[in-house]
C-alpha cells in the first residue's frame, strides 16, 4: 500500500514538473536575428509581422539596434519582414528552429507599393500605369517644404511661379487645371483660375508621392487630362508611440516647424499634428512692394484609424489657415503722414474625410471614401499709416467654396486572368462671393465607371475602362480608355494607353470677377468644356547584377489633342489696367518624348539623367510662319547621390537645364506667342543621421546660379498687338537651408 502511494506521489511530482517546464517554455520568448545576406551584418530596426497559420492572429514588433528580434509566438507561422534598402521578406517558417533571417539588398528600392488608380495596392512595376514615386528620403534631401519643391526638378513637370498667387503646375505641356491633385485619394479644392497653389500643399506627415503622367479621366473624372498626383500620408503601423518633430530654416526668411504625434493602442491609432510655416517675403529690388509676398501658415490635423482583419476605417480632420500680405508702394513720403495701400489675403481650408476598406473575401473588396471640403479666401484692401503702422480697411472681398465628394468602388478578382473594378464618383460644389455673377452658383458631377483587366497572354495584360457622368451644367460624353502592358521578358516592359478626356469649366472660370494691382479678371459664363484624345507609350528596361549593380532606362512618348482649350485671354487694355478672361482658345496639340536613365552601384552611388522634349501648337494660330507648327522646349536633368551607411551620411547634387519655352495667349481676339529664355539650375544637399537615426540633419543650397526673372526674348503675333511684359518671375534667387528631423518612438 505504502509502495503504491509512494509510486503515485512520485508520478504526480514528475507530471507537475513536466507541466511547469512546459508552461515555462511556452512563456519564454523566441529570439532570432535579421542580417544582411551579403555581409552578415545585423540590420537594425526592421519591422516584423508574424501571423499564426491557424488562428490568423498577428504579432508586430521591431528589431533592436543589433538586429535582434524577440517574439512570443511559436510554431509554424507566416513571417513578414521589411527594412529600408532591402527586399521584402515573406515566408512560412518554423520559429522553433529559426535563428537567423537574411535579407537581400534592394539597391534600387523604387519598386514601392502604389495605390493610385489601382484595384488593390500593388508593386509599382506590376501596375498597368507608368507611375513615378517620390519617397520621404528624397523629400528630406531636397529640403522640400511644399509640393512645388518636390516636383520642380522633374524635366517633364514645369512649376510656374507667382509672387502673390503662389505656384502652379504644368505636366506634358498641359496646365494645372488639367492635373488632379489629391491627398490620400481625396481631391484638393480651392483652385484660382483653375489652378491650385502648390505652396499651400505642405510636406509634413508625407510618406511618399505618386505621379501618373497621362490621362486618368475614366478613373478620376474632370481635371485629370494631363495627369494625377496623389500624396500619401504616413500611417503608424508598428509603434505604440511615435513623435516626429521638424524644423526648417531657409534664407532669405523662411522658418517652418511641425510636430507629429501618433499613439497605437491595440487596433486603434490616434494621430495629431500641428504646423507653423513663416516666410517674411523678399524682393531683389529696392522696394517695399515685395515680389515674393510674406505669408504665415498654421495647419492642424487629427486622424483616427482602426484596423481589423476584415476592414480598415479611418477619419481625418484638417484645418489650414494662411495670412499673406501684398505690400504697396509708399505715397507722400515727404509729408508728415506717409501711407500705402496694402492687400491682406486670408485663406482657410477645412477638410473632413472618411475612409472604409472592407475585405469580403480574398477576391472581393469594397472601398468607400467621403469628404467635405470648405475653402474661404478674403482679400482685404487697407490704407496703412506708415507713421504709426495702423491699418484702416477700405474693402473686403470674400470667396467661399464648399465641396462634397463620395467615391465607392467594388473590386472583384474572378480568376487569375480576369478582374474588374466598378464604382461611383459623386461630386458637388457650391461657390459664393460678392464678385460671383449671381452671388451663389452650384455645379454637380455624378459618375459611374468600370474598368476590366484581362490577361490576354502570359506576357500581355489589357485594361479597358468606361465612365459615364451626369454634369448639371454641361453634357458629358462617354469616356473610355484602353491600356496595354507587355512583359516582354524579365527585364523589359512596355506600356501603351489611349484615352478620351473631358473637363468642364470651373465655377471660378465661369462666374468669378476679381481685381488686383491693375488686373481685372472676369468670369465667362459662355465657356464650353474641353475634350481631349491622348496617346501615351513607354518602354522600360532593367538590368540587375548580383544585387550590387542596377541599370534602368525608360523611353516615353505622348500626344494630346485638346479641343476648345480653355485659357486666359486679354480682352481689354488701358494705360493703367488690363482686363483678362478665360476663353476657349481653340484646338491645342502637345507632343513630346522623355528619355530616362538610372544607374545604381553597391547601394552607395545613384546617378539619374533625364531628357525631355515637349512641343505645343495651337491649330488656330494664323501666323504664316508658324501655322500648325510645334514649338519645342528641351529640358535636361542630371542628379548624383552618394550614401555611406557606415557613417549614416548622404549627399545629393541636382543640375537642370530648362530650354526656351513658347507660351500662347489671346489678346482681343488675336492669338499671340511669346518665348521665355532658357536657364540653368543647380542644387546641392548633405544629410547626416545621428543618435541611432533618431535625428536627421540636412543642409544645402538651392538655385546656386541665382536665377530670378527670366527675360522674354521674342514674340510672334497674328495681329497688330504685342505683349508689354518683358520678364517672367522665376525665383527669389540663391538660398541656403537647414532641416532638422527628430524621431522618437516606443515599440
């Protein structure tokens, strides 16, 4: 009896020890290392995602400074690892035997995941569109503080400057009124003369920018004839707490600061950011009336997002406030009370956006976006006493615009060869102002669209698209597009697209009257819509060798035919004032090609050169020497960057040449051309990371050739008129900058 009890006791003790050992082992964390496949060195701060094969639960973590990863998961899992400068890693592994994960160097590091125009997020090289991506590293190196700073070094993109109304864009020979600009897929409102001021689109909290050159009217509707720009903001997926602070200082008088804070709690992410941008204004002439107007901006943004296995929801609220002063000349300087007439511009934007992404199953997804956007601009004329600096308001002119947008898409992958996307795109805009004809005007555009992607052959993918819209002001035609992507071999790709586009005149172009500094701008309610046909093609060759050398070249060509092109026209001129109005100028053609070469060596050296030849003609130009003739502009860019990972140091040099450019304008019924002179530009920068990459410092110089005004060197006219302008504003001259970025986080 005793013997049996003794044996039973020993068995219970032994079983208890086994259970305790098993529990202890289950509570122990698993450790492995992430290293460079080529040299075996640890890769710090890689992002890790581990998904249980059976329960589908996920665990997120980040490697430490020595590449060490500690996780609580065990057994067979799906392991995903990503790190800047390395190829993404995704494999099913057994954690019990895993000691080391080797990542392959991605020296090009440009095959990012893109979302613009896609059924679902995909790698850039897999997209049927040719997409250009500007990442946060390039934004930091260039010292870019707004969208214009990021894009102005691209030869196929031209940035037009105005000291009062900021900057606008030209892509493939077409102006900003034909370019759709979005933030996370939501269009930005507040266009003046159909164009957005890019200096008001700041780069705080931006992850990357996606640019599609060419027509996207089927997907995004009006204002997408020339191209689409989608600014993708940062999204904190990994850190429990992340704080990001930036300070930017540039001569002659720019001081910008911003603070970004994000908290992740379980599946919920809360983000708050604030920005203050200040520019004192400057002029390279001895005058109180600055050519470059001083401004002060305040921006606040709040975002909440929640991510679950089957859906993602987010909502964002953003507030923008800008004050800009246009100083006038001083009168009565010899009198006891000298004075000046100044104009104060107050601009406010409010945006409320909602986003919902539902994954019904692996092959079916629904995406819903909705936004309310409010734009308010006040132009206040004041009489400023130069003795006591007091201001007496003389007049106020307020313009407000309210926009509602809802966009919903359903994506269905039927099989490996066939998928489609169908959706609705509903937009309505209301404008009101003292100077709007009739006081308040409305316009609506309500569209349905469908795209169908089919793999015709193992190497050929075709996408067709149709869009039908009801416009409350104009008859909208049925729009269509055809895209082909040819994967000729592992190194060679080709893309071809043909599309029909449509742009209805904006409320401002039709109804807004505006006066400033001797210029009167009148609305034209008789404007007609623009129609276009566009043909684009590209071929891309990529060669890699041992993950240490990359050569990539791309050749693009494009042709656009715009019918009833809308543009500014001079309708009356007196000694002191000019009156301008948007008018249908007639048919315009643009034609051009782009050659691009990129070379990367050993992750350290990157060289890029780009040549663009773009031509434009107006078929109604009646000069005998230039009828039906293309006027070409040649642009060239060369950039060289060097990165030293050992010292966390990088430097970048950018040189560009902008050739003579032809610009057309209409004067009292006579179409004229003038030519702006060519110029050279050079920018340099140096970036250094310290304190385990928590602090990034960039210093540099912009516009080293000190370009300011560009002379107008010749003009052609079809009548007896000639332009009075002899210069075009370009820049305030050479400047120097420093940018300091601080990143703090808690895993």
